[in-house]
């Protein structure tokens, strides 16, 4: 479950975007923070995705679309099937084509940025009468705190874009790269 707290960078980097830009671009300038609540299996998870510093608003918009297309593509295809219900073969062909083309376009648009995204997840098991945590919780909490506090200061014009990106870069560097992914320096 997404906490709807994603926000990429704005064009100028100095002022918070309007409501429309915020909904399109996300909640945070630096990446995404998602929370999966406790499941029936008594597990919960928190994930921090930190985009590479200097990632521009267009790249971040495409990254958000990439994440949303997993649900948006099939939903769009279902609507197409409903609208063209009197022509089932055409509807199925268009729905499949739209879904596949959407994935390919977004994969191409994010091909340089996606491999450089750093991800950190902390999972918690809520059984056995005590919490069992897996993952680097100290790094997770410190990174999230640093990014959110500095982002708030940046939005209030108490910290400039350069200082913000310096800390963003320090956090990004502190999170280990995922094996098998390219790293953009």
C-alpha cells in the first residue's frame, strides 16, 4: 500500500508546486516512502526509495508513471474493453496493445534513472509476543528523518537547492546499491 507521499523535484526547486503539480509529481522531492500495513501473516514493511540527486522533474514524473502503470495500465485496458464491448476482438487487441506499449514507453523513458534508484526496506514480524525487525532500521530512520526535515526547510526557503541536494546525495550514497543495478554517479 502506497502512503501517497511521493514528490519529485519542481522546475525551479525553490517553491512548492501547486496542487495539480503535486498530484502529478508526487509528495517528496527526493523519492518515495511507502508503508505496507500488517498483513494476515503478521508482517509489515516500510520502504524508502531515494532517487539519484539531480534527477529532474521530468524524470521523476516518468518514474511515478512507471510505478502507477502497474495498476493504471490494466485499469485503462478494462475501460477500453467496456467501451468497445460490441467489438470484442478489437477491444482485446487495443487493450493488450495499450498496456504493452505503455510499459515499453515508460521503461524506455526511465531506463537511465531506474537503475540508480536506491531502495531500503525494513520489515517487521509482529508475532511471538515481540517485534522482530529485518533490515537496517537505524539507516532507514536516519535517512527518512534527514530527507523529510531538510525537505521541509527547503520548501520554506530556509535551505537552498544546493544544500538540499548535498544532503540528498549523502543519504543516497549511504544506502547500499542494489546488486545487479547500474549506479549513476
